[in-house]
């Protein structure tokens, strides 16, 4: 079970994506977390992007995707997500992202990887019914727009080691160590 009690991950419809944010407000912010700064962006109180670090690249991508949206900075939004993720008490978060159908399946499967556990890209490919598609699964894992929420850090190469991580293998190792040292939040 995902410690955030995120029962399902919602996905934008094509019409929502075509709106390019017209009439919408994106609230974004930064907050310190156990792994450094954490960037969060929300739309209608749903997290649409999260990342380790100051989030400049993620913010730029969102501004390209949602150029009609109104942008408002509020670091309290990021602080609330950091508290939900690593503050000690599990909390419900709502999240919505745009994706391909294959990414949707892979990201849903990632939410099923138990807290404090990990799997291989091959095992994840088998779990999504595509045993020959470990590389495609790896690409979907790497495209995860919700760092810390969709637990892509829990996927490791079958041959051993940490593999890659968009935000650096040091943070990936810290996340794995954090989860291994925590009691599973229920």
C-alpha cells in the first residue's frame, strides 16, 4: 500500500490538456525536505508536478504545457506535500498528470510497490503484462513527473546497483535508506 493512501492516480483528459490552462491557476512552491529542496506544483489542489531541487526545469516544462494558466507562488503548498511524504504521519494527497496509456499502467504499478521494498525493471515489466518491455518500462519510470509520490526510486536494475535517477543516485539511495529505516505508515 502506498503510505500516502493515494488510492488512484488521476490523469488529465485530452480536453484538459488542450485547454493549456486557460482559466486555471497553478500554485507552486519550494520547501526544505529531508533530501534538500522540494518543488511542488498544484492545479485545483491536485499535485501535477513534484521534483527534488529548486524545480526550474519542471517549472519551465509546466509553463510550456500550461501557458494560459495563472501562476502563483505559495511555498505552503510544497511544505504540506513534504509533510505528507516525510513528516511522519501518512496523509492523503490528490495527484493528476498527463501521460501515455503505457505510462499510466506503469505508474499505477509503481504505486503498488510496497513502502520500503523495491523491484527490478524486469519484474515491473512482468507486472504490467509486458515481460519483453523492460526498457520501455524504464523509460516510463524515468518520465515520472511526481517525484516522491510515484515511487520510481523503488525500481532497481536486475543486475544490481542503483541504476539511474533523474534527481541523482545519491537522492535515490537516501530515499531507499529512509524507507528501509522507517516503520511502514498505516
